[in-house]
């Protein structure tokens, strides 16, 4: 056993439960097993913990119950879900550089609720956060054998997961749905369920690719228990579900959009000073938001031999954060599960007399940093660019028939989602063809940064589904918009010229274009 009730080498076995009391029934012929008081108390504590974490998560995520757009990723996923709900095919009629689970999760929620509002999806996201907190609480209770460990782990996780800017903490994004399954994979691995651990990690990877880096701690645990046989079991149980899903979607198409087609997205050549400054800034905000957990790492170092698996998990999370050098704040969410467990472990190294006070202090600090960010979620509305996109979407919805398609030239999936009209191409943003993307300077655009083959797909889709109207977001006063005007892209400029596309209206500075046949009619195809 490790110090203070820890476990050696990252493994702990549960102490044997007391034998349940056995009594006889009225006839005395058949013994009856009754639950022990300790088991009843533990069951009550678990139920209380579940409801307490649900209540805390609901309070922290009150802003998400609105239909406000916190993050363009939500609008992109909602647009994809609308296409899928209409019979479209993922990676054919709608696509992104992401695995399939979250788009279909959005689709399922829309189908069940009968609405395309984001509120119900965010309720599912809340439940996902609570599930992660409960899994961490279970592991903390097993690993540290401190009576407050489970409560502290669950509470600290929910506070830590909210200590980000609202677009990263309040949105129903990929990481939120990935984390409970990835955490379950680790919990299963610690409990020597290697095959199920691999399957769980495969599901997490099919939610967000970066979950795959957690193979590092899982491989360590598998090798520790069963050496090469354990590694083989883990590898097969992880790979087979992913291969099966790839075959279902079309192997080449799936692999390109989920894995191999991300080469350009990961490229940071020529902008090293920009990404270094961005990384320093975003990491600084992360350290501020998670100050309580970061400080608890100091005493946690003293028990590193007991928690090698947790340190490997944390290290793998840093690999995920730094991959692509884009440093989106929500990428840092992947660090939280191991960081929370290490923080609780650090508290077990504090002298018993001071431990409860230090725990209270950690929660107070976490509440303070969390509150700093939650406040802005209540007071800040949509960003200027997001509001412009919403206004454009309302215009398109009012002036285009439901059976027709529209094209939004720009990074504004909110326009598609608000309009409730089908995109003319498989891309809910034109960054795939313009090279525009987050985490990169606004001037780093051009056909040389487009996804390979995307221009062929884009032009094919325009021919197959001619848009009734085009919203040229690059004409508005946006941070990046002025860097990707249609004139900079010969194939699209030629398409506009041949079709006689011309400005028929403007919405918040965004040009609304109609083809030659619609001259004199701003609506062109009014509903």
C-alpha cells in the first residue's frame, strides 16, 4: 500500500467487504441475507452525491439552458444534424474533420425533442459532465480511501470544467461528450477490465480523435498486469470498433476526414511566433482558471510512484492540447480528469489535521476562478460576428423556400442553423476551401491551405444543389472576412461571374447575392 492509504504502482485492491448478516426466515429453513448498515450508508451517500453533483452542474450551467450560441462548433453540429435528419449522409452530404458520434448525438436529440434548439443538447452535455464527475469520484474513493475524496473529486471537476470562457465551458462541444467515455476507459483499465477499457476508448475516439492519446496510460496498465498479452488485448479492443465504423461509412472517406486529411490543419509552418504567443496566452488563462488544482500538484508529486498511471494520463492530455498548436481553450478540458485525481491525491499528503482546511481552501479558490468566468456567461451576449450570422440566417430563412439551398461564404454556421435551410455544399463553413480556420492568423488563407480535394467537392455540390441566395460574409466588417473575398479564389469567382450573381440586399454589412435570373427580385424565390 502507498502512503496514507494510497496504492502501490498505481494499483489498489478493494478491501474485502464485511460479510453480510445472515438471518433465518420465520420457518428457520432458509437463510436470508440482509444489507449491512455500512452498505446502506454507502448507498445513501452515493445517491446524495449524485443529486448534489446534478444540482451543482445545473447551477453552473444555467446560461446554457438558453438558445444562445456560445460556440460556432455548436452551430456547425446543429447544421450537420439538420442535414442528417433530412436523410443526408455523413462525410458525403455534410462533413467535418471530426468522428461521427457527436453529429449523430445532436441528430438524435433533435429527433426526440422535435426541435432544433440547442437547449436540449446542452442538457445532455450537463449529464455528460456529471457522469465524468461521478466516475472521478468513484476512482478517488477507491484509490485514496479518504472519506471526503469522492465528494472533493466530483465537486472540483465540475468547478474546474466551468472555469473557462463561456464558449469553451458552456457549449455542448466535442470534449464534453468525449470526457465521460475516456474517463470510463481509464477507470475500467485500473480495474483490470482491459478489453472493455479498449472498447470505451474507441468510443471516446469516435467522439473526438484526441481521446486516442489516453492509450499511453492504458497501455502502461495493460503491460503492468499481463505484459504482451495485455497490450494485444488493448490494441484489438481499441482498433476493431474503429475499423468497423470506418467500414460502415466507407473506409477511405472515413479515414480521410477523421485522421489522414488533417495534415494541413496540423501545419504551423511560418507562423511559429504567432502560435507561441497564442499558446502562452491560452495556457496562462488555463493556469489561472485551474489554480487550485495546479497548486495541489505540488504535494501530489510526493506520491508519484503510487500514481504513475495518473501522471501518464496527464502527460497524454498535454499531447492532445499541443497537437496542431491551435490552443483552443476547450482542448484543455482533456487535462482535467487526471488533474483532479492528482489534486485529490495531493491532499492526502497534507497532514490530517490540516487536510480538511486545505480542501475547503481549494474549493473556495476553485469557486472564485469559476465564478469569474461564469459571470460573463450571464452578462455577455452573442459575439458581434455571431449576431451578424444569426441576422443573415433569419433573412435567408424569410426569403428562400424550405426546399431550396443557400450558400454562406464565410465562417458562419450560425447562419445555416438559424435559416433552417439546407447548405448548398457539404461544408457548413468555407474554411475548407479558403484555408481560414481558428488558431491561425487571419491573413494565413489561400487555396494552398485548402483541404485536398475540397475545391472539387465544393464545385460539384454547387452544380448539384444551386443556391437560391449567397450570403457573402467576407463583405462584412469581420476580423477574418476581409482576407478571403471571392475574388481571391478563381474557381468561385468564375462561378459567380458565369451565373451573373449580383448584390440584391445587405444585412449588417453582409452582401446578399442572387443569380442573374433573379434580377429585380431580392427574394428571388420567396417562400
